[in-house]
C-alpha cells in the first residue's frame, strides 16, 4: 500500500512546478547556437528512466521490474504517470520534466525504505492516506466534470450566441479627459482653473462631435490649460470601459460610431467619450469563447449539484477556542512538510442556494478541509 504514497507525493511535486512558468532559458545577446539535429522521437516502449538499487518485494506501482533491484519506466509509462498527476494541465519544459523524473525516483526510494521499515503500520500513515484519498477523489471528480463538459455541441453554442449578443460586440471607445485642477499646481487658483476647464470641455466636445481627431483635441486641451504633464492616451481598453458606471456604459452603448457623449462631470474632471467603431464577432469567431463559457457554466453546475445539499454544523466553542494554530494532537508531531503529501488545488465551488446551508457555514471549496 505504501507504494501508493509515491503517486500522492509526486502529485505534490507537480503542483509546485505548476506554480512556476515553464520557460526555456534565454540566450545571451550576440551568441549563436547551431541548429539542433533532427532526431527520431523516442518510441512509446523505449526506456526513459532506469532506476538501479530499489528492490521492491512485489510488483511496482509504476514501471517494470527487470530484475530484483532494477526498475524501468518506458516513455508511455512515464507520460501516463505525468498526465495522471498533472492537475493543472501544465506544459513542462525539458528541465522541469527531468526534475520531475528525478523527484519521482527519490520518492520511490524513500517509499521503498518506508515499506521495509514498516511505517505503513503507523496509525498516522493511514490517517494521511485517508485524507489524501478524499482529496484525490474530489480532484478527480472535478477533472471528470471538466472532461465531460469540455466539448459543447454546435446547437448549444449557437443558442448561447443568440441569447447573449452583447457579449460578442467589440466597441472601440476614445475619451478626452480634462482635469478639474492642475495636477502639478493643484493649489494655484483652483476655482478659476475649474471654471476654465469646464468651458473648454464644452468647446472640445463640440469639435469632437464634428469629427476632429480625439488625440489632437486632448493635447490641445492640456496645452490651453497650461498643464505640462503628458496628456493621457484617448484609446480606452476593455477593462477601463467595464469599470465605468453602469449608466455611463448604457449611454455609450446607445451611441452610433462617430457620436460622442455630453460632457460627463466626474469627480476628477470632465470627460468626453466617443464611439469610434462597433462590430459584432461572427459565430465562428466567438465559438472558442462560447465553448469556454458553456463548459465552465456546466462544471460549476455539476459542482454545485454535488455540494448544494450538504449542510454543516460547527461546534463554535471548539473552533473559537482553537484559534488559527495547527492542531496539537497528542503523540503526533506537526511539521511544515505534512501538507506536501496532499496534492491538488483548492477550487471554489458555487455557494448553495440561499437558505440551503447553515448560516455559520463558510463558503465551501472543491476539496475537503
């Protein structure tokens, strides 16, 4: 049984790699390297890791025992193991993949030694295995849902496209910003500056409505007001647009390309918005986005169905008295490495419908606490 710990431990190692970008080392400037020689790919049944000195009594969990103290992992076996534990679909570069193989060999050696020492008879081993099994089952079920709903049908995608046309509209918006105070001299006659800025904003707005270039008008506004700092770019990115007030977004949505809003008085200054272009993605262009949206929606529904009927009662006295420190279980030392044998990520699961959970129940997650 202890050989199963190898799978759990190696999954923890994989999760560490998943937190780091798998990028190749950069080359020094001016240094050229010869083109690599094209080689045939390694065959699926070819050995990729040969381990000497590990002498398991029975059949190894992964790999093939060629003699009493030699284990061989083929490409197919190693890739299957990596695929099974790669919970975040990380792409490993050669350096990370080799490190993963080395870590696996180390863990196999320790697990083999632990089995010979009889540590699987320790009650703590079974407790940890029970927790790890629950965690792996939860993670595997989440992955099962992702695979099940990964390919929405064409009919689902078409229906979603028709039901949410606003999601696939791409609008280019420009904004002229005229501050109420001089950012470099905020105490220099602020009332007089604001009055001048308000009048200028009205004039600039009329010229923008007639089609003058927005960036040229922005630069002119700063020059007229004597603002020596760099004027902001007029092109707005989608994130900036989403942060606008809902009413302002509605006003902009009602504009046709080329039209401008009235002068919008906002806390920091006067703003003039112009719709430059507006187009809607075709169904074919929007298809990848729709597939992701439908897939995630179905996965969330599946997770909620599994957890929505779960109710929890906590002994508040116990949890309040315990504080935030680690549990002090008699006879069980607590150390920082304990959590490493529990693989996977914690995934937020949609909260149950209102009234279905105890009011003291915290938001649940995709893995047991």
